[in-house]
DNA sequence: CGCTAATCTAGAACAAGTTACAGACTTGAT
DNA sequence: ATCAAGTCTGTAACTTGTTCTAGATTAGCG
């Protein structure tokens, strides 16, 4: 889980030439930029194609649907966030605190581009089976971030369940905030509430024995 | 919270004649039926209108968008479920067990019509601000069901937060199951995991003192 | 009954995601 | 350098959600 740049981008089906990598990057940037103002609706395939300097058909060759595109955009952003978070790890004493702190930090980052967050999260939860592999990648990235914050190398099944529940809460709380049905304070409380599950699922094991 | 048929349907803006009520019902039934096979994509506005014997424009007068329609369909189904669940309350000893049992029962009900569930839940999480009031109604219904199962009349803020987290987990777990990224067993475990929060948020108060 | 406003119908029109296709351009191997 | 295969471009067409409009129906009221 440390420096694994395998599942990062394409699973390496065809190894993409340099120009292709550049196209892909232009597309993702255009997507993020359009999403940043205007949200989900503003990411229009024709506009993305034009902004990326690419034909519509090409855009669809790289990303077979708008949802695929936005989920890939999310992957991209999460990657950034993961490396950023690693530079300044959370300072809390116990795992629950650290996870809550990490998630709230991520949350504040998303607050700065609420429209982008909206587009990405809506795409993520709207994705159907055809996008499962990509959504799964996002999920694994999120799991990695949370486990990093916990400082847990070899999670028990119980801990994995807790992490999944935290992810569920994280996505869903984000959506309720983005659609104006919950305040930031409420999100914070709910994140802290769910993080208490961490203490619950590993109470007898890792009380920082200062090895 | 007992027999409140106020926020059930329309907030009573114009009181709807009998024929209008019938139209509305036909539309909701058509929606549920089309959703039941085919899921979200199969609920096409033209088809709903035709199946309900109503002009397209009329459909849009009753439900201003496909999302509104499906969220209303969900309200409808939840209402059924709530009354059904009330007939046979969960039998568990402590609140956490009862809530988990209730949710798994609801889950099994949805399993019987996975496509319908898919359409409704996707609509729910995809809904933007313009659907907030309706989504909020669904949320309140769900909260009512959970509080019912807990047997809690006057929840503390901490308990409300736990209930919200449970709802988040419920929706999100449902989605991951519907899109084939999680097994039923995993959903069950996660539901049980999150329900432990209930014990956590009201440990000093209601240990069944057999009043 | 006869009037008026609201509602409903049928159908066209528009918007954005998606697909299809003919022709130009790249790439990689010979 | 040349050829074949694969890729990209530009553009049109198709699908489905949504809007609009003109004329028929209905509801409520005197």
C-alpha cells in the first residue's frame, strides 16, 4: 500500500503513447475545470472535447461515458489528495481522531471547489455496473487513505467493515451537504460519530505500545 | 410520529380533485412497474406517461422531473414498508439489534425487486438541490422507521447523529450491493457494525430498567 | 345552462449524451 | 520509404429528458 503505481491509471491494457497520455491528461483537466464551475451539468461532453482539443469520438474512446470520465476525474483528484495528506499526517492521539481529522481535512479541500466535488460524487454514486471497476479503484484509494490515517497495516475484518462504514458515511454525508440538506457542523459531528467505530473494532490490540 | 398523514403526499398546495388523485396514483404505479423491470433507465418519461394514460405535459405537471418522479415513488414505497414493518415489530433485546433486524428486513424486501430499488436509490442520491424537499421527506420517513425500531421517543442529539450515520450507511451500502460491488453478507456485516453506534450513543440512559 | 380559468392532450421542438461513419493522420514493421 | 492497421477528426444522426404551444376538456360559479 506504500508506493504502488500499478492501479493508478489504466491497468496497462495498451501502454499509451506519449501523445495519448497527453490527450488523456488534457481531457481530465478540461473535465475538472468545467466541473469546478457549473458542477455536473456543466461537464458537457462536447465542451470537454473542445476544451481538450480533441474530437468527440476520441473523448468517447478514452472515456466511454460521462460517468466514466467523472469517476476517472475523481481518481485523479484523490491521488493528489492522498499524496498531499501524506506530507502532513494527522496528529491525533488515537486512530479515531486521526481518521476524523483526515476526513475533515479532505472535506475542507472539497469545500474549496464545491462544484467539482458535486460533479465527482454525483457521478460516483450514480455509476452503474458498467463502471464498477473504476468505482472500485476509487473505493480502494479511499480505503488506503483511511487506513493510512489509522496507522493500521493489517486490518482485521471488523476494522475493514468499520472502514467501509466510514466510507459510506463520508460519501453520503458529502452528498447531503452538497445538496444543501446538512450543515458543515452536522457533517463534522457525523464524521466524528462514525469514527468512534474504530475504537470499537480494535480495542484490545493497538494502544500504541511505543515499540 | 404516529398517524400523521400531513406530509405524506403533496404539502396540500392545491387540494387535488379525485380524478387528479387517481392520475397521480396511476403515474406512480406506472413508474414503479417500469422501474421494477429495467431499473432507472427503463423509467422513460414517455413510457410512464403512456402507461399511466396521461399526456407527457401532464406527467411533467405532476412531477417536474424524472428524479422527482422516482423520489416520489420511493416515498410511496417507504410508506408501505413503514406500515408493514409496524405490524411485526423487531424482536431483538437491545435497540441496536432491533434496528439491524429492521434494516435487514427492509433490505430483503428490496432484494425482491432489485431493479426498482436501483431506480429509486439512484434517483435519491443523484437528486440535486431542486429536489431537496422531497429527498428530505424520504429522509424523515427513514429516520422515523429507525427510531421506531430503536423504541426511542425523544432522541438525544448524539442519537440523531447515529441515526443519520446509519441512514448514510444504509443508502450507500445498498448502492454498492445494487451495483454488484458488495455481497449481501458484507452489507449485513456493515449494517450490524454501524448499528453498534446505537449502544455507544446512549449507554448511560436506557438499559431497559423494566419500568 | 353558460362563462371563465385551470387543466389536459397531442405533438413538435430543443438539449445533451451517445453512436456511426467517411476521410485524414500516426505508428510500427518491413 | 512504403504499406497496413490502428487512431483521430469532423460531422450527422439517434435517443431520451425537458419545454413549448394550440386546441380540447373539465371544474367551479353565477
